[in-house]
């Protein structure tokens, strides 16, 4: 992050941080509160690292018998958010790029247990501990069409509002194919949505936020369930030597009939948000999802538990180091 230079700038930032701390420490009746807004300079780069673990289990009933699915997914991903021009309507153009990614899927389905290891270079497939297939992207085809190399090579264009809401996603159908549903949802959800009005300690605000989940068997089929996230301002703290706000987030997606299935979910999260810029430095999420619906030629009933941590790891120098590594 760029930091102000000079004594006057330092005094101004210190005063703003102390004012924010006072506002977040006093009862709402005693202060007008603190306003948070997402502000990036043109060409400013934020680099994040996400680590996610998903445990998925359930049963699918087919035409002849019932099969049990037991799956574990581990994702490590580094991605960047680069600011472009700020438009008159307050939106800031942004470019999202995957800089590094490694994904491991270990699953048992119809009594067959298989492990697939994927990274930027290619794919390795194991039956138990035995390596049975290995190849570069394009040489091997995975179920669902997953291709990490294409994801690494394809920037995603969008815009951010001054409340850190992702807007105007360019070519959303292509992005959905690249992200393959819920496995990469962290890519688009690295920023906590900021309150519309000034806040103080204990203030709450709600955001309508659809829950995106992939069909456990057919990854190209994506469920979207309507729901809300409730934010609570917990208090001020220091993070990466900056004054920040700790925010608690609760997500609630009641069971919803989606035509060919039903989906529901719950989540609990903590975010660390910079007072001065509105940028989220860290986001930790724990969630549970349930899906009931059509799986292949039968019915399925699945539940997943996931944990993820997304942290800011650097600016332009970090971005350039990863880009050079990928060339």
C-alpha cells in the first residue's frame, strides 16, 4: 500500500486514525461515527493470498444403487487487484489476475478413491499412492473442463464501488467457466462490503449477497441462492502498522428451491479493514453449505464445510515478482 510522506501527511494520518479509534470506541449517541470508503489510486496493486479447505460428503441415488461421495479440496492461490481509472459514477475499474495457484482434490465416489494434484504446470492423477496419469494442461482433460493454465493467463475485468462492491463483471459467462463455481469464489470475495452510513462501535449493516455453490458431481452446474450478510463493527486495532477496523460477518442463506435442486448455507467471518482506504487486509471465513437436487440421472444430498483465509501480502513489487515467475 502507498503511504503518505512528510511530517504534515504523517500528522494528518495519525489524527484521522485517532479520530476513527475514538469514534469506534464511543457509544453511538456520543459521536457522529466514522465513514469508510474504498479508495485506490490509479495503477495501485493489491496482492492477496488465499488458502482454502473444503470437506464435502453426501450420497447420490442413481437408477440402480446409491453411491457415497467423500471429497477433500485444498486450494492455495495468489491473485492481484489492480486499479484503473475512476469513473464519474464513483466506480473504479479493476483488473483481477491469478498469479499462482495449486489445487488438490481427493475424492471417493462409487468406491473409487482418486487424488488429483494441479498447479500452473500441469496435472497429476493418483489411484491411492500410485501415479496413473501426468501431463500438461491441454494434454489431459479433467471432468468439468477445469483448466488452471487458462485461469492464470486470463485477466478478469470488473469495477469496484466506493463500498468495495464488485460491479460490472466483464463477460460473466466466461468468468463462471474459468472459476468453476464455488472452488474459486474467494477470488471475487476478498473485500468486505463497507457500510453506507457512518458507523461507531457496535454498528451493524446488512448486504444482500447470493451464495454461489457448484454441483459436487457436475462442476459446470452452479447454484445461486439468495441471502444476506450482517456486518458488525467490533472495534479498532493495528494491522500491518495501520489503523484498521475489525468486522464480524454472519451469512444466512435459507433453504431455497432452485428448480432442479435446493440449496442453503451459513457462514461466520472476520475481516480487517483499513480506516484510510477501506481496503480489506484480511478475511477469514468458516461456512457450511447443503445441496439437494439432481445429480446425473438421480438425486443427491450433499453437505460441505469450508474454511478460508485471505490476506494482503504486498503491492506492485510483489505483483511484478509473481509476473516474472510466470513468464
